[in-house]
C-alpha cells in the first residue's frame, strides 16, 4: 500500500479510484472499465509530474523522510557484494544506527559505512531511527582507520535526523565522538565518497560526510538543524517549519550553489521510494564515477584536496 505525503492527497484520490475500478472489473467479468482506468492513470501521471516539477524546500524534507524511501541496508544489498559487517567500537558497545563493513563494489574492495533508520516499528526502534550514539561514531572511526591502513576507498551513506541527544550519549562524549569522526575523515589518505540518501542532519551527518566528493539525491536535504528545531528556536513555534526550511537553504540545489554538494543524483519521478531499484542504480553509477575521478591521485593529494575543500566553504554565496 502506497504511503502518500500530505501534498500528494489529490494524487492518492485519483490512484485510489483507478484501483477501485480495476477491482470492480476483476469482480465483474462483463464490466469494461479499462479505458476509464487508463484515463485516470494518465491524469495521475500528469498530476505527479506537476507536483514534483517544483517542490518547495519543506516538501523536499517530507520526501527525504518518506518511510518507504530506500535506506542504507537497501543500498548495501543492491550495490555491493561480499558485504562483511564489522561491529562495535572496541570500547563500549555496538550501535545499530550505524552499519559498516568490508564489501566489493563491482570487483573493487571498499569500506562502506552508513546510517540505518529501519523500515517498520521494530527495526526503527532497533536502529534508533538512524540517530547514532557515541559508540556509532567511534565504530565509524575504527572502520575508516582500518580502510586507511589497507588502502580501501571509503563510501558513506548518510541518512540521519541527527546524532542522538540522550543523556547517556552525552555522558559518553557525543560531541567528542563526532569531532573525532570528522577529524578522521579529514586525515584519510584514501578516497572518501559520501552520498546523502535522505536526511543529512547536523553534526551527526557531517561526521560521516566530510568527504572528497559529496553527492546528494535530488530530493534529499542537508542542514545544521531540522526545520522544526529551527522554527522552535527562531519563532518559538514549530509550525513555522515551512518558513524555516526555506531560510535554511537545505536542498541539494541550494547546496550545490554553495559548493557543499558536488553532484546531484536524479531521482525517479515521485521520489526514490516510487522506483527504488532505479534510484539505487543511479546512486551506484554516481559512486563509481566519483571514485574514478580520484583513482590517479596520491594519498597526500587526496587528503590535501579534502582539507582545502572544507577550508574554502563559505567563499560562495547565494546572493541574487
């Protein structure tokens, strides 16, 4: 059953009517309803095209958070072979909000790390809705250092509303773990490619996305704070999230202008959740291209270019 977003309600009505007509046709063999159903299909397709032609930043946030959108594990299964998960930070515990391990992209050994949100209530609770604790970031540090030692490219898949803000996480050094993960990203002498596949929330995303190449899916978002959190701080009213989303400039299109996003990956019409296989294939193709761009570079050059990229942030603006 399709999960429709608020702004897709007119589309839900049309697609629902087409489904009802076809159900009636199956129940009554003498009833010819296919022509009418096809007319509704065309109307739905036109409306879908119109809805997604110019999404507002807030609507892009909704699409980025869609519960049926492919998550980290989906990408690992679709794009990589011989995936061998590596668990734990060798200090406190394993964090199921961060997945990571050795794998092959085509026939190339890589280290893949990403946030996992889960698909249903049970898995979302198990993965803490993609909100990592300090041990998750320390696991990522351990895996990145392992990849650096053996000369393996690192691929990160970012999809988190932000690092977990609970008391236990703060007691175990959440901010220090995020800072160390960011420092580790900057120190790597191997290619580091990051893809924002849904939400890129605050330092919890930056800790895995301080990369040589940062790609974003067309309807993903990347921001220092959620629109709701921003609205609560600035206007003391979380209902002003639409205005906050506009002010935050959190879409891939804005961030490419700012030099934060290097590549925008097109999504199927209606978002990645409507054609998951096609969306994941597009991400895989982009990762291969970005890795190929760095194949001839030395470790020192990769590290220097990565550091320069982040020192230069802020030199581009969005002034009209």
